[in-house]
């Protein structure tokens, strides 16, 4: 029995060797939002900035495939392709629509309007991971940069009526957004060997776009906080 356990441990440990190459799939549910910086005051920007109290986070996601190489026994480099859905939403509560008014002009009920601003990106991650420990399950810290290319942006409006079916409105924004962005990335978590060929990674991450999403004196930076789950296979 001791010999069997020793052989299994040795077989598991040999995965973490310099030069080994892994390919993997990952998925990350997240919450995304934008940061506003109105250092150059003007009337138009003030009207947007002053409404930031109506803005809140939006549920998003990312997924893709990864290519990872062990540069050292405890350092790995990772790249690949990543599709992500980021954005934010605005909420207007207590709106009254014309069809809700009585003949006397007195409102009988109100509704809530949600505007969800969606940005879809294709990203190229460049990351370094540092591993800690010697066992099958190890801790890691990961840092790097995502090179993001904007694929599509749109707005989805939802009118939430208190006692009737919701109404959904889809439309495109006439705002011109920047096609490229750079986003520093940091993550930590655990990775565990399932067997001699498969590795499982899980942990939270934070991603912040350092460039404004459009050319304007009002700076708008998207960010997202999520939970990454990945499965990797040794080539």
C-alpha cells in the first residue's frame, strides 16, 4: 500500500515540470460596472455624472480557451482567447407612462425601467501564475494583462410593471466606443490535480480597463469582479 501511494504521488507531482504545456477551457460568471471620472467639468458631462447614483452593477460572464506553459516548476505563463460580456445598468424607479393615467390625470401605478449597457469583447490574456506548495492541491497567485477588442455594444431596456408582463426593448447605441482596451488582471485561488493529465483551477479575479471606453472628457472605465473555473489537460 505504501508503494502504491508513493507511486501515485510521484506520478501526480511530475505534472509540474519546466517546459510542460497545458491547454484548457475556463468560464467566469462576474459582476461588472463602470467608474466615472469627471475631472473636466462641462454641462453635458455633469448631467451624466450627476446621474451615477442611478447606476448599478450588471451580471456578466466570460469564457474561452487557454494555452499554458510551465516556465519554471512554480511559474507558468498563460495566453489564449477569451470572450467576455461586460457593462453596467441604469435603474429608473417610479416611472409613470401615459397608458397608466386615469382620465383625471392621476397615476394609478408606476413601473421601473432598466437600461442594461452591454459590451462584448474578444480578449487575449497574457498572465503569469506563481504556485505555492508541493502537494496535489496548491495555491496560486496570477497577474497579467488582457488585450481586449470590442466586438459589439448594445442597450437592452426592460420595463418592469408591478402586476403585468415585462416589456423588453432592444436598441443600438449611437455612441462611438473605442475598439481596443487594456485591462490589468489579478487572481488567486487553488489548483488541484484530478489525475496525471487533468488539472482543475478555481478562484476569484479582478479586471480593470485602464483606457476609457470612448474618447470624451468624461472618463469611463469598465471593471469586473468574478469567479474563474478552469479545466486543463497536459499535452
